[in-house]
C-alpha cells in the first residue's frame, strides 16, 4: 500500500444500530475498491471486518476493525464498529480517531435507538456526519418516509445527495444528485431518464437549501435567483459538512452493490481530511498546554486507540498519527509510561490482513507490533516534546460476574491472563472483592462478558467458570451500647486473663470504623491497648450477625481489668473480639446493602414498562427527561435487584434501551428481607 499525504486521507467511523448493515457495507466498499477479490458474507463468517472467532460464533461484530479503502487517489480509513451496546468501548475507540461518521440505517425501519446514540456521540465529538439509508432492496424499504423521519429528527441540514431508483423489488440503482448521474444495479453508469421516476432538480434544490444554511454567499446567490455552479455547490457542501451543519443522506444497497461508486465518491470528495479538523487538545508531560497541528514537520504525537493480542505477531497496537511522521524502525517516547519504545515495522491493517509501509503521515492510521509498555490511551511522542493526547473515556461497567478457575493449572495462569485481557479491552474491569473474597470481572453486558470468557480460553488458555457475584452486604448498629467481656481460663501454669468494657456508638454512613480509649487508673495497662484494638479490627470483617463486615461503628475502650501473671496480648484480643460481637447484637444491628445509580435510555414506547419494572425492584425514580421520542430515566436501586438488569432491560425493550450504572451508597436492608439474608448466611 502506498503512502498518502494528509490531504488525501479520510478517517470515517461506521456507526449504527445493531443489524443495520454496517459490516456488509464495509465489505462492499472494500470489494468495489479492489481491496478484496471476492465479497464475504456475515453468515459464512468470511467478511474482512468480522474475522475474530467470537464474531464468527455470534454472527456479528464485537470488535473495531480498520479497513483502508483506496479510491480515486484518496485513502479512506473506514473504522467498522459494533452496533451492540455491550461493545460500546469499541465504538468509542473508533470515534476517538475519526474525523467523519457514516451512520448506517435500514431504510425499512428508519432511525432506531442505536442510530440516535450514534448521532449523539458523533455530534458530541464534533465529527462530520453522513447518513446512509441502506437495504433499499429490502421489502418495505421506503426512502421518502425514512428521509422525512431523518430530517425531522436530525434537522434541515440533512440533504438528499444520493437518492434511490425504486425500492424493494423494484430497486435498481441510485442517482447522484450532485453529478446528475445514475448508478445502476448492473454496475453501469448512465444519465437520468424519465422512467427512473427521480426528480433530480427537486432533490438538488433541497441540497442547495441545506448548503445555503451554512454558507452566506451561497444563500445570497440562491435568494437572488442566481445560478449556482457545481463547483460552488461542492465547495459549500464540503464546508458545511466539515463544520457539522450539513449532513448528506445517501441511499444504497450494500448487498446488491448499487450506489457504491456514488457513495465512495461522496466519501472521497466531500468528507474532511484530518487537516480540515481542529487538532485535539494536548498537554506536555508537565501538564502544560501543548499546541499541535496536523503537520508533518511538527513533533511526533500518535494516540494508541486499540490493543490486541494477535496470534501471529503478538501484541498489536493500533494508533493514529496526529502530528509529525511515524517511521518504521524508529524510536518513540511513551509519555504516559515515561519510557522509550522501539517502533519496528509499521503495518496498515486490512481486517486480519496486514500491509507493510515505511511511514505514516499526520492523520493516518496504522499499527505496530510488540511495543513493550504501551497501552490503549497512551501517546507516542518524543522525549523532548512529551506530548500527551486525550485518551478514551470508557463507560462504567454495568454487568458483573464472579470468576473462578476450573483447574489448579488455570488458577496459576488466571491472574496474568486477566491482566492481558483487560489490556486488550479497557472497557472491562477486574476487582478483588475483599468482603466476599471473589474475583469480579465487569463489563457492559452479558454478551460482553461472554466474549471475554471465550477470549480467555482461546487466546490465553485459561478456562473459568462464572457466576452471579455475591452482594457485599455490611453490618452496623442503630444505637449506642456498653459491652463487657472477661476472658478467663486456667489450665495449669500460666492462665489467660483479659477483661474489657467497650462503648459502641453508631457513626454516619460511610465513615467506617474508629477506635478510641478512655481508660483511667490503669485498669487496662497501656501495653495491652493495642491488642484490644487489634482484636476488634480483626473481628470487623467476620461480622457479628450474618458474617458480613462491620462498618460505621466507633468502639471505645472505657474500662477493664488485668492479672499481673495471666494477662497477655492474646487474652485481651479474645476479650475485645467477643465483647464487640456481643455488643453489636445488643445495639439493634442492621444489614446495609449497596445502592446503585442507574440512567436508563429508552424509546418512549417502553417508558411505562421500564418504570414499572424499576418499581418492582425497590427502585426510587429520581427524574425523567424526554427528547426526540427517547426518555432518560434516573433512578436508584439496590444492587441485589439489578445484578442482571441488562438482560431484563433488553428483553422488555426489544434490545432498544441502554443504561449506565454506578455505585452510589449503602442503605439499610428492609427488615423482612434482612432476616432472609441472615438465614441464608447461617445455612451457608
């Protein structure tokens, strides 16, 4: 693959609702450009984009794929992303390094929740946006109705640049409104004829109106009735697309191949190059603002946006060059890790295939194998410049499982394998829950975790079993009490004697534990007081009611006694531990449960079901907002009730709702539920 200058590069992230045809569209673009000799099929597991075994097993994308398409002297780096929200981390990686977003939708269904989510995220990053109405050959495909919905939802900047000839069984090609050319299903190009039923000039008028909204000079000529040349319209459109004011709407059928040339022409000629976009904010290693531009003569700055474990080349780091030039067989400074890295052979990924290149210009995307310490989100720069580019902000995980190795051999390898898995997918997290003694792996949904578990076995040779995590309940008290225990034992020779009196008091939620002493007159010698505190602290994790950790309690040693011969540190530890347990039982003990904050985004049609379901989970709805037929519900709910909420939400909303969840605070468990939990703990 040849080297391209910045002005000839286009970085385009492919977004959309799950199942709306992104991967097939990417495959068609590759095939038409000559990058593929035959077009693969999703159902056969032969597409360039979905090459991982997990994708073949599931019949859909779970990873971001980089697919460079060469067309009319331009290099289009197409970043195919999963539409399923369980793999949102992959979408965010693509958004980070793209300049344009091509949002695919099914012309028979129109915009869906995933379409709206893609639009919001692309808009949030100020990317140029284009909409492709695909599957025009599908039954019930309706361009006019879908375009009307699109324009109502996303604004009058939506311009019909490529329109269909027919729909469903009668679909036979598209018309490029800008060139006034027809691209037919048989691959031929022709003038527009009356029998095609396309009023080109009417559509062109709509395109001019959209462009005029973003270009004052064009608007003046349009309002004064002056002729607008093709060059003037193209220039205004390109400026409007780059500024985020004009959104071309493109009809196509990736399966049939109709309209591919017209679509590629729009992507190559109308979308912005990296040089047209504002450079991201950057800092130096010392935290000072760094001014960078997309300049080959500038200091090197390249962001690593994805890391994989390739079975043939090992660790593979995908990056975008923002400034400077990345050269094969060079050195780069990792600003985050403050270490030098050797950059070996630079490659251009084409799905699972690779092409070698000598260098990459600013704005281009490539990969390099076997970097030592670099991770996703790190910046490669020079030691002198020390530039740090903004990294990806991954969402909080919402679905967790407890993992346990299947065999002793798996146990020995599990820690290292999990660390490598998290390096490859930073949207996963791993924690060791001290309260329940479980290893918890968390992700963005059950499918996300399922893929991770299969990847652990396939890539890293570790088999694990998963289960629902235990809820980390805690114990505390409601009232103050005084507890006393005398540990006295005589077995011949030296005996054991330790006597403590504790004052227990409840603390505010979240404070934890405090120890104090108010002993007077040497009732408990100073040298035994640390043993009293140690006995209490060692007992806290064991609990006194249901074996859950004790929290938010102050224990004050107020009195006691000792024996000159038989007292020992061990005796006072035992006395303090027993006194604490007895005191907790006397002080109206309660169980605390973790409460989570949820934000559920759902189509309006399902709002009632979502709220009803939340109410059944002891949730408290905090508020609702509605925009574009989508409702966002804020609520708080006990963790025990929402451990498997993602599965329920998907079922009740036909997979069209999404949510985020994070820990909020601890609250008392209702008494009728607390007793059940205590009984189950006793049985366990």
